[in-house]
């Protein structure tokens, strides 16, 4: 079989894992890496799963590797922080069956709380990194990753970025290879990382890295294109495409293996070109190494360390001009906003009414930070809302948090929030934790998790009962309430924040975008009864606008009849009718 098709970068990565003979993949959804697992789940030959968090996903993949099969773990850049503990040790132990970690960085912060460069973590962990520049390479580099992993006895990171993950190009499909399982042998010095073993393995890691750097000179993933020798670029990943677009005649050293780097390869290229630019997104990882070897190159003094690169950035720096493909002034400003009928809006409207601050977490509900809801005060990382609230109470006392709650989603609670809640129980906290249970991992596109009752492949499974889980870790006061029962919500929140016990409030209502959701009703405004007070507008529903006469209008094509606006109209001007 050998035919070509158009694939997203993420789809090509999944295809590469399939063709490489991978038998197990574990991941936690995180944009821009999520679709890899969703595509991979379509191949019955590969066991795929959603793990509760990236640390667990990494450990599952490590276990599979040690047993002797090729394994995959997928995550976004901040997820690698969660998985770094097992990764650093896995670098020491090495592999049995090949193991690749796909890590998606997010230059430009399309959907992340920070920008970070996975290459820097990999360098600290002494793990090789491959970085493709198009979908074909995305597929091919996954397969190459397994070859390197098994040849050099190391886990391998495939680094991708948002632009590569979500752009399309041609891919040649190949058959799946049949990889024989490796024999498992008990090797304590290799796999049991107590101090005596780890000391010896550190030496192995150094020798491995030196050998890989030496061999990188002839590695096919690294390509040298000598054209016009007056100007040359050392580049990698999607940035290579911008170089070829703007300077098609320039000489280019495209590094597919970005860690470790071959000094001999750099020296060879620099000796052939008059002026060399290092063009890499985010941190000067390649540049710093090249400069440390004493080579004269131009880099971050010209190119930013922030955001996504583009062809226009390169044009501006080299030629002082821009070739915009559209008039930026005509592009409308479209800030993110909670969907019409989102249960988070209902909860936040109550918190806003009560003037309560929320220690926030990672998810759609972060949008509660902006006007008009203006509830979320902090967003740090997955699970941190609960820990931060606990820290506030222990630092400032119970009185300080009487107008605070921690807000976390159901998937995020299972990710790392449960650990934080255990800490609150253990250390005698009295705060209020709100779990916004919308029955999905909404922020990344509605993936299943351990409390939804379905696996990644859509199979029925046991659904974790969040209320019982909270009871099991020692929380005595756990209250379930509908997210749209604003009167009950107000009552239990008031009572909880003024109480002297740890309380978990589980606000339940499914995400409005979940498949199978039906909306038989719609809200309408009686214009004669509307007093233009604007109370209903304070919830920030995008289905609601004001007409020229100042009266409220509801767009029936956007409204799903949740009735939240109706609860805030004191004059009965809003009614729910059958659609």
C-alpha cells in the first residue's frame, strides 16, 4: 500500500504511530495535542485511552515500554510539567520497547496559560527531540522516533506546535509494520532507580547523548540545503516553512533532531555561508548552543522570543516590509465568551451577585474572569484553584475566605484537583470548593473522562461518582445542585462560605455542546413588559442584545431556552416558550 492523502499534523502523528507498530497510547486531552489520540483511537490495532492526567499517561506508556511493546504518550506543553517526574527517571532507565512522547507547544498562547519551550525541558532531562516541519515529516518522524528510541535505549520526544498540529499537507501512507514484542528481563540496575542504580545510569545517559549527537551529522532528519551562500538559516519545525517562503534561494540547515545537536554539522554549515541566522520560535535553544561553540550567528536580537513566528515577521526583519493578506483593521475583535446556555454562566451569575471571589482553574470557566461576570480572580494551573484557596485560608484565616470559593471542572478535578482536596481535608481546611460538573472535558472539545461513563473508544465503563469520591476522601459536607437552580445555589453558597466546615458544592448541568443535547424551548421578550433595566444583560449571554429603543432582544437561533435570563427579570418580561 502506498497512496497519498491530505492530513492534519495531528492526524499524521497518529498515522505514524499506527504505521510504527505502536500497541498502546495513553494521553490527557490538551490543545493542540488532543486530536492525536482521537485519530489514533480509530485504529483497532492500537489500545488508546484517556488518562486522568499526563503523569499517569506517561507512567502507563513507560510500563508498556518496559514490558516490551512500542508505546506512545501525548500531551501539551504544560502537561509535560505534570509528566516531568516520570520522564526524568525514564531518561535514566531507558526503554525496552520504543517509547515516544508527543508534546505540543503553543507559541502565541492560542489555548494555554503560558508559553514554554519543550526543548528546554528535554535538554535538562537528556531526552532527544525530533521536530517535524509538515505533516509528512510528522508521520515519518514518529516512526524515526521509535528507531532512535530502541537503538539508543531512550525515550524520545516529538515536539510539535499549534500551527503544525492544525495545518494540513500531503502525506504518503504506508502499511503498518509488525513489530515483535521485546523479551522482558528483570534488570534491577536498569529499571529500579534507587541511588546506587541511578548513579550508574547517569553515566549511560551521558554516553548515549554523546553518541546521538555524533550520529546526528548523518541523520536523515537533519537536512542541509546549500544555495545562495551569502545568507543562510539554521531553523527547525514550522519556522522552516516561513524561511522557504520568504527566502527560497537561501541556504538552510533544517534540524529535524533539535536535541542533541551535532557540532560538526553546525560547523560544516557555518563554514559555507557568509551570514547565518538562527530562526526558531520561543526560546533561543539552538542559538545558545551554537553561540556556546563560538559560532557567529544572528538570532534573538532580531527575532522575538514571544508568540508564533510568521513569514511576515521574517520579511519585516530582513527587508523592512510586510505583506499582509488582509487588512488587520477590518478584522473584528472576537473575544472568547461562554456559550449561550452554558451552566458555568449560571453559577458565575450567582457568585457575582453575592460579590464572591473565585480561585479559578484551567477550563472554559476561566472566561468568568472577564466582564460582565468578573468572578474568577486567579488561574494558575490544573488543580491549583483548590490548593490556592487552602493557602489563602492558612495564611490569612477563615475571615479572609468568607467571600471566596474555589471553582474547578469535573475533568480538572479528576486530573489534579482531587489531590488538592485531600490536602484540605488532611490539614483541616474550612473553605468552599465548587465542582462545575458539565459531564465532559469541555475546554478541549468534549472528550470523555473517568466520570462520564465512556472510554476514549466510546465503550461503556464505570463512571466515577464525584459526590461519593469527595465523601471517600473525608469531606463530610457535599451538596449536589443544578447549575440552573439559582435560588438553591445562592442559598447553599451563602451558607457554605459563612460556615465553619469544608464544603464541596457540585453544580451539575451538561455542557450545551454535548452530542444528543436537545433544546425544545426558547426564551422570548415581551417588549411591552420590558423596563430597559438591563438586569438580564448582566449575565453576559451572547444571545441577548439591546435594540435601538433600549429594550432587550433575544436571538432565537442562539438561545437554547436555559431560562437564566428569566430568573433575573423582575418584571416578568422574559418567558420560556416551546421552540
